[in-house]
C-alpha cells in the first residue's frame, strides 16, 4: 500500500519540521511549506491525501488554501490550525467544509487522530 | 446691539438727516419767496417815488396846478402803498427805517403843500423839494438793493448747505456701512478661525464674551457645539481605548501562542522520536526550545516596555536639533533606498519640553514607515513650524509612497495592526501615539493611496507647559 501523503503549511518553521518528523515516523509522506503561495504552486502539480494548514499567514492564508484544495481535489480533507483562537473565523472555516480545527498549542496526538479520521482509517 | 438694530438705526439717522435738510431747504425757499414778494412791493414803491419825482419836475418846469395836484395824488398813492406794505417793510428793514421813510414822505408832502403855483421858480423851494424827493427815492432804492443782496446770500447759503449736507450724508453712509461691514467681517473671521480650530480637533471656545447680536448667537451656538463635540470625543476615545485593549489582548494571544505551540510541538516530537535522535539532534531540539523561549521573553519584555513606558526624562530641547539627530539615524536607510530628503525647518521655533529619547523614537518610527512606504526612490519631507495661536510646534513627516487605504487609516494607531508584509510588529504607531499623548501633543495622519502619507505631530512649546527655565522635572 502506498504511503499517505500529507501537506503541512505554516509560516512557523518548527510546526512543519516537527510534523514531518512525527508523521514520517508513523509512515506518512510529508511535504512542508512556509507560505500559502508555494503550497498552491505545489497543489497544481500534485494531490495530497490530507492538507494541514495554518489559518493566519501573510499573503495567501489558510482559507484560500482551503478553497483551492476544495476546488482542485474536492475529496481531500483540510485541517486548520491557528494561534488565533477566534471562534468567528473557526465557524467560517467550518462552513467552508474544513475537516477539523485546532487552536495552538496543538496536541500532536490529537492532530494525528484527526488525520487518521480524515483518511478514513478509523 | 443687534446688527438688525444697527441697520435700523442707520436708516433712521439717514431719514432724519434728509428730513432736516429738506426742512432747511423749504425754510430757505420760503424766505426767498418772502424776500421776492417784498422786492416786488419795493419795486412798486420805487415806481411810485419815480412818478412822484416826474410830477415834481413837471411842476418845476411848467409851474401849473395840475402838476402840483399830480404830485399830491402820487404822494397819497405812495402813502397808501406804504401803509399797505407796512408789515412787509418792517419785517424786512425794521420799524425804525419804516418810520424814517414815513417821516421823509410826510416832510416831502408838507413841502409840496406849502408850495404854490407862484413858488415853482423859487430856487430855495426847488432845492428843498428836490433834496427831499431825491432822499426818498434813494432810501427806497437802497432798501430794494439790500433785499436783493439778501436773496442772493440766502441762495448761496442754501446751495452751500445742500452741498455740505450731501457730502455729510455720503460720508455718514460710507463710514457707517464700513463700520457694520468691518464689525460683521471681524466677527465672521472669528467664527471661521474657531471652526477651523475645531476641525483640527482642538475644541477651543471663543474666550471673550460674545456680543449681543446675531454673530454672538452664532458664536454661542458654535461654542456649545464645540463643547458637545469635546464631550463626544472623550467618549469615543474612551471606547476606542477599550477596543484597543481588546485588540491588544487578541494580538498578545496570537503573538504568544505561536512560540508556545513551537515549544509544545518540539517537546511532544522530542519525546516521540527520542530513540531515533542522535546526541547532536537532541541538543538542537533543546536549542530550538530555548530560542522559542527567548522569543517569548522578547515579546513579553516589549509588551511590558510598551504597556508601562519607562519614566520620562523630560528636558528642554530644540525641535530642529531633534530632527537633525534622527536624520543621522535614518540616513543609511535613505541612502540604501535612494530617497531624497526635503527639509523645511522654521527657524523661529520656541523650545519644547520633552523626553528626547522618546520623541526621537517616534520620529524614527515615522521616518522608517515613510521610507518603507516609498520603497526605492521618492522624497521624504520633514517640516517644522510654529502655531502661535495654540503655542505649539508642528512636525510634519510626509512621503510620496503608496499611501494607506481609507479602511486601514482608522486602525493604524491600533496595537498589532500592520500592513507590512514581512517586518511589522504593529506596535510602532501605537507606541508613538502613546508617547505623543503623554507629551500632551497629538498625531494626525492624512493619506491618499498612490499619492502618499503625511503624519503631523503637534507638541506644546515649553512656554505653554511653563517649563522653559528648569531642567529635568
């Protein structure tokens, strides 16, 4: 069985680095991006099974990433993380069919569980 | 006095003047008419005397009784006329002269009565009669001439008075309307100044007691409006401050959550992949944790720094020197970005009483913003001027950069608000605003997208703060 691929987008480098380390240990293929623009470019080239993105980023933000993913790959689930624990934004994101929403600091175990649910493994 | 009343009064004075002049002219005309009637009478009298003397000559020439009775008839006629016009003559020349005339006529009549047909060649009688007649005629002619002269004098006088009063009315009208116009003009200018001051956010009242006229009512209304605006502004400032605290808390949460999350993820992953990590990897992990802690420390330090500004070290300073000092600080940025500098510094500025370090911080912040807004090339404009009306210094920092969109303009002084893509904390203008407010000054901003942005800082002069003589407070 081919590895599941995860796209992680966050302007905080540590988020991508740690997600990569942790998810790769569990046998996922992980690509990390530091901004929305480079992620969108990559999405034009290939599909990921799950997209984990930060909400608030300069330039292309998480909501735009979400819309693009839904447009290009309607079945792909998007998980949103943010340091802004703002419920209004969360509701807006959920309405746009976000799979899950995590305020920072993120519990990696919960994130992993969410990714699994997104992949239909549980 | 109300302007309305002033105009009524002016009109009343004008009407009064015109009525007076008219009455005077009428009186003169009446006088002239009377004099004219009198000269007609006097001419009649003169004609009588002339006829009398003609008859007298005939008597001397022919010595007949007819001529003599002719004289008598003329004398009677003259007497009658004299009696008829007695009031006129007395009014014109006085009773004494009338009596003299009557006496002379009486004497002349006596002479004629005592003359006879025989005596017409008598030299002495002739002489007496001639003298008496001549004297009567001359007297009468003199009166007529005198009255003609008087008529002339009255006409000249009327003409002069009409001329003078005409100019007097013109002058009065000019001076009065000038006075009213100047009065209204001054008051209106006051009103214009006041509204202009209010529009800059300085809710100053017109200090002197407003006059009890329409302008006074306008000034009262504006004063009341200024007071109301001032009250409202206070309320708005208060609610804005509360909103700012909300924005600040949200911003702080966001700023802190990122490094907290980083530490948390580092720790979780560390535990998870511990077995696979080399010694160096583990050290790197801990170093990255430490870096994030340092990041938190800096954020907290800055927040505390901003929230509780260090005690101010206030001292007298010279505005233009402060500007020159910050120019040295930003010179490098100007050179790198190829930005020209245009200084318009007034040389009559009074000193200010400031924490120079803080004000420099504000000016550097403004200049940096301006330079960043312009990118490569452009012109940084720094001007200083004195506002004598408020006894304040104004420092203007302008750029011809990209400008600030109107929807952002209301928020640029909010904490954590930034439009800078990479390098903004969103605290610079908020801090600047606080510093200037602490100095009892003000910051205003005007901006147009694509044209540029201008920040205007006002600071009270040291004189206004009564801090020109001492050093540190």
